[in-house]
């Protein structure tokens, strides 16, 4: 073994320190970039807009605030969010890149499978920045130049139309339908001035993501706002900002507002006078758990259940109605059978599932596809209207917006969901 001089040893030590410093700074820069991007989401979505009286034609808030489109407002940040998604896809084994070299595209024109990947095959799409951004057929087509023939047909997909919600603003179809973008403090004011003091998000991953986003908003922190007090170093690194929705390790880190890591950040620095809880009752296995929850809230003024089920019951309206909504209504009706209250508790809201994204794996199409989702939502709308159950239909929020896994949407979409919910609650009188 050669003997190193003190000068050589000093040089090696210096090199090791330099590499360590470089890696640390690089990591910090990446982290800071993520925080700054989350901060931009905070400016865009957490900023309190001036309250304006909603026009008389916008009295139906659930319809008018959820009909609209996304407008790109921060195009320079699109590339950064592209990289976040691509990094996630590679880590999860979904795909290495977004398009194929042979210009084939569509749900059934699969990307090459990554080594050891357990993710089902997903389709390939066209490069929005290239000279062939349009797919001639969303099921099985070819990428072609941008013209009306290839970009605007019924089955065509123009990849230039798709953006990240975090770089866009939500605009209602009727511009007279203004609304308020609530901050932590004003959101707490809305809830505390409403009929509700005990709110339950119940159901599938769409509801879990909505719950986590509500907590982020109430904490005024889109980066760490949904952290709990007992998180590990691993979950702290994974569950940051929009990445909170990506990983299974982040799914159950928070079950109630009472577990929030930084309680002092809630409501602008004051203790909330209400509870917010998540219950993952997403399929028929949890039918009895759901009904027990309803029973526990019977007669309790201020209780609200916001339930969303769909994908885990194969988008069957009959299953949702006959196993969740109808039995819950029966329990409430029986409880008040010989009482004459002004209101019956708990109140129940229903949330319809989101549309599929371009990354949806075709293996799921038999149970989760555009037609089934639309039919399911239509049937649920009919039932809920007949039974005076408010229904939140957020399908428009998923149009031309990237889904990070073909099913779920990130921070930007979920923030608008929460803002619509708050605007609706604000419209109610005590």
C-alpha cells in the first residue's frame, strides 16, 4: 500500500469536503426551488382577493364556480413542473420520458416498460414543444404537425393544450360569477361563521387529497402545512408541497386537524373553533364504518359529512346510493321521526370523481373510463337533487390539466376544490 504524504492527504480531504459541500448545496438548491415554487402557489391560491357580490345569475355556486377553464399565467414555470413529474414517473417506474421516438401516440401506444416496474403500461403522447404536437387519435394515433386536421378533430389530442394547474388560474365561464380566494385566517372565519364546527372528509383518495389541501390552506403553508407531529425523516423528505399527493407514505400521516405539526400556524395564529377529520371509507368494506359515523353524529348540531366514493365501487351509482347515501338518510330520518327540529344533523355533501388523465393505464378502462364517470356523475346528480344533497362536480377542473398518475391531480386543482367548498359554505346562513 503506497504511503501518502501530508500534502497528498490534505488534497484528498479537500476534495472530499468539496464534493460534500457541492452535494449539500445542490440538494439545498433543489429544495429551495421546490419551496419557491410552492411559494408561488401560495401567492396564486392563498392570496385573499377582494370580495365582490356574486351576480344574481350566479346564485347556484356549485354550478357556476365549477364551470370554467384554466388559463396559463406562468408559462416559464411549466418546465420546472414537467421535471417534477418526470422525476416522479421514473422513481415510480411509470415511464422514462413522455413521448416515443417513432411518433406513435395514444392510450394504447405504450411507452417501453421500465426495468422491474410493477406499474401497468401507459400510453405515449406528443412533444408539445416539437414540430409534431398533435396526436391524430387518442387511442392509437401518430404525432403530426399543428393544423386543424390533426389537432382539432374529435379524437385528436393537442398536447399544447395541457398544462400544470400550479402555473394557471381558474376562470369561471361566466365572468360575472366572481368568488373569493380565502387565506388561512379568512377561511377559518368562513367556517366559524357557518353552521358547521365538525367537518368530516369521507371516502377515497380524492377526498384525502382535498382534506390535506384544506389543512395546508388553514395552516397558510402549502409546503409543510399538512405535516403531523410524529413524522419520520423519510416522510419529511417525501411529503413536501405537491409531492404530498405522490407517495403512499404520505397518505395517512394526518387524520385530523388536531394532529397538525405547527398548530400555531392555523387560522393565522389563533386556535380554530372547529374540527376537520379524514375518514378513508372508500368502498363497500367500510359501509358499516360509514353508517356508524353517521349514527355518532345524529342530532349533533354543526356536523358535516363530505363524502366522495366512486372508483373503488366501480363507478356504480346504485352501490353509492343504496349502501351509503340512502342508509344514511334513513338513519337521520328515523332519529328525527318524533322530533320537530329546524334542521337535521348531520348534513351530507357528495363529491363526484375526477376525470381520467392522459397517463391512465388502459388496464383500468373497463371500470374507470370517461363514459362510466360521466354516467355515474349524472345519476348521482339526479339522486342528490331529488334528496337535496349538495353535489360538487369538479370534472371541469381536470380538463387540459396534467394528472401526475392518470387518476389524481396535484396541489393547484385541490386548492380550487377547497376554495369552491369554502365559497359554498360562506353562502349559507347560520
